[in-house]
């Protein structure tokens, strides 16, 4: 927790630099008290069709444990969109959303 997944069209430079900048931005936000638990990944979408031009997109989905209010969620999605916009200014459609992980969420990490 938290998980940030960016699904994007082919050719979108959703690279390590973008992941690092998103990590730093989210880690600095007070709603993310344990940045060591952040997980950020990008997933290229080989086939797509959107209703606007240019035919390129990136959508970020931030999944959090329950408990943050709507204002905090809106601030986090705006933060993610701001980073996407700075790094991907030529991409036709950028979007971000925040959702809550279910009560069934579990995880396992290796101890150091």
C-alpha cells in the first residue's frame, strides 16, 4: 500500500524518471505516512482507441487503504495529474483517480 498503476498507450514515455518523480511527490504528501510502502508501476497498453486526438493516453490509478477523506483523495489525484502533465505534455489524454483497497487486501514483504 499505496499502489500507483499507470496504464498508457504505446509510445508514451512512462519511464523510470516518471516513476521516481511520482514516488518523490507522493512520499512528500502528508497523506502518505509510510513512503517505504509505495509501489509505482507503468503498464503499456498495446491496443486502444480513445475519442480524442492525439490518440495517446495515460491513466493513473492510486489505490489506498481506507480512511482518507474525499478532499485528501482529490488532492492526491490532482498531485498525480500535475506530475503526469509535466512529464507527458504531448500526451492527448491524462487522467488520475484514487480508490480504496478492500478489507480483503493482504501483503507479504521480505524482512531485511
